[in-house]
């Protein structure tokens, strides 16, 4: 570790970071490249399709599909912050990323990830309002109210991203410029710091833990009321329709919150770098590619809209 003449630690000369990525030989790297590329293509096609369908189809203009369109947009951007750079690193020998590029990637990764966590809670509240208070639902979920809820989710994401990025890049990185990850994230960056990271870890645990637990509480309470209301329904078809729309959302919530809590929501989450990479791959690439399939395969309205969109050119 570099030491100045007065005995104080000094940082290494400023320069680009190097993303170590995944360990393994040429065959492993080729396999990972193929998997990353395939997942990213599925993510782009699936989420762009969902955005187009929910925008063009007049029957999908309810608040639920407004939130679903925003979720697809977040998934598309969220994956695009990470995947192209990871694919580029896997396909070439250059794995460098500038300090500014690293900070930018961390900021938008935190912004979009936090916003998605909050948006999933908003979507649960939307289902609660629609099923438990159907008469008040049109007034409670007016377009302006929906826009404010989405804006609030983005504001929460921006706050978390600003705090995490500014605290992380105030640290002196004097141990190395080699990041043991395939993108810039807080835990691997903290390992490079030669100053105390106790404050950073406490802030990350507090902010991410509060966001995840707070949003999860909203989701749990909402679905508790939804379950009680649906079980009191006399119509079997009504129960089936309610559970089918809520089932898609619960599947997305379980995937996102389960992996998010494993990485950021507990104090010992930064212990295993290889496990962290595997989990990070899941929530940055796998989940964004699965969400469009989850919502389209389990939702008759979306499937019907896709069918109408597919036959529209023939009708014209």
C-alpha cells in the first residue's frame, strides 16, 4: 500500500478502474458471453414489446398497465446500464472503465434498481385499491395520481443513488483499481478503499434495508387485504381473474426482492464475491428478461392485445 513521507496513506494515481468480471478460461468466457447476449436480447425484445403493446392498445389504458409500462421501461434501462458493458468486456481483452464511467454506472444502477423496488410496491397498492375498494378506485387512481406515484418512486431512487454514489466516491481507493465484479457496485468498490468504510456500510444497510423492508411491508399488507377480499368473493371466475393478475405481480416481487435482500439488505451480504456476482447476474439480466414473460403469459388481456397487434397489419 503506498505511504507518503509523513506516514499517511496516499491514493493511487487517478486512472480507470478494471472490471475483473468472472473467472475462468476461454470456454467459460465464451459461454458467459453467449448467455449474457441472449438474455439481453430477450430483455430488449420483451420489454420493448410490452411498452409498445400497452401504449398502442386502447384496452390497456388502466392504471395497472400504466405501471406495467413503467416497469418494462425500468427493466429495459436497468439491464442496459449493465449488460452492454459486460458483453463488451467478455468479448474483448479490455476491461477498463473510467472513474467517471464507473460513478455514472453506479448512479444509474442504484437509481433504476431503487425505483423498481418502489414501483413494485406502488403496483401492489394499485391492485389493493382495485380489488378492495373498486368504487373508489377510479377517483383514487386518476392519471395525475398515478403519475405522482411513479414520480415519487423515481425521487426515492434518485435520493438513494445520490447518497450511495457520493459516499462511495469520496473514499480513497489506494489498494487497487481492480474491481472484483462485472460492473461498478458499492460492495466491491468498498473493498478497494483504504479508509474506514463503516459509515458507507451502515448507510447502505440502512437505506437499502429501509427501502426493501418498507416496500415489502406495503406489498405484504396490500396482498393480505387482497387475499381476504378475494376469498370472500362469491364468483369463481372473479377469484380466478383476481389471482391471475396478482399472481404475475407476486412472482415479479418474489424474484426482485429475494435477490435484492440477499445482496443489500443484510450486514453480511458482502462476504462472498463469487456468490455476489451470481446473484447480481440474476437481478440485472435474468429478472428483466423474465418479467415480460411473467406478465404476458399469465395475463389474458396482454395476450389478447398481443394477438390484436400481430393481426393489425393484415387488417390494414
